[in-house]
C-alpha cells in the first residue's frame, strides 16, 4: 500500500487540470478508485453526496499544496475545512501509535482515511514536500524529493521548460523593443 504522501498525491491527481479530465466524475468511479486502493470494501457504493465531499476534499488539498512552495504559514481553505469537519474520524492511540482513525466504514470511512493521511504525512516528514506544479495550467501534484525542497514543477522537461521558455521570450521582447528617446 502506498504511503500517506503518495495517497494524497494520487487523490489530488484524480483531476487533471490541463486536460480537464476527472477520474472521479461519478459516484461509481469514486467507489472504484477507493476500492482499488483498499480504502473501502467490495460492497461499498458511493452516492452523489460522497462525490461532492470527495471533490471538496481534493480541491481543498490542491489549494493547500500550492502553498508548500512557500515556507510560511497559510490558512485552511473553507471548502477543505468543511470537508475535514464532516469526515468521521477520531484520534486514537491504538497499539501505542497515535493517529486518526475513521469511525465509520464505507465511502465516508474511505475519505476519512485519505484525510487521516494528512497528519500521517506530516509525522513522516513528507507533508511539506507535497506540492502542486507552479505552472497554473498544470497543477499536477508531486512529492518534492529535492534536497532543499525547491522544486516548483511537476516536470522540468515539460512545465519547467515551458515556464523558462516563456520568460526567455519575454526578456527577448523587452530587449528587442526600441528604447524611449
């Protein structure tokens, strides 16, 4: 099973901003995604309200991960705060290990497991390494594995190159424009 940072990254990446493609476009697709990751049982089925909750959780996480490029504190987006408050989780010290555990099974419990991955990723030191691509048209989530946590793009080959090429062209336009007399 994937670690907490990987689960959060994969969940955020169920929506591809650049292609406007959503893996969770229906309750059935949400159920399948959660089931494939062992977050719900075979008989569990999502309903429309679960899909709304999942979308709020996902997009709220995406907004928070944008702030991980900065070192400073940030506020919690309202939709994420509301989604987290509605999920059935509680603090436990099961087996001597503190953590958040779902209080229900089913889809709500599966979404609660995703939310419980937030403090788990923080505890293992990967929470601040979770970021979304700085390219506004991309917003793909990734885990920054650079030594100094300075990575900004999901891929230097694609988004990094696009950004640097745009900046270069903008500088060339400015350099090539006639100077005022």
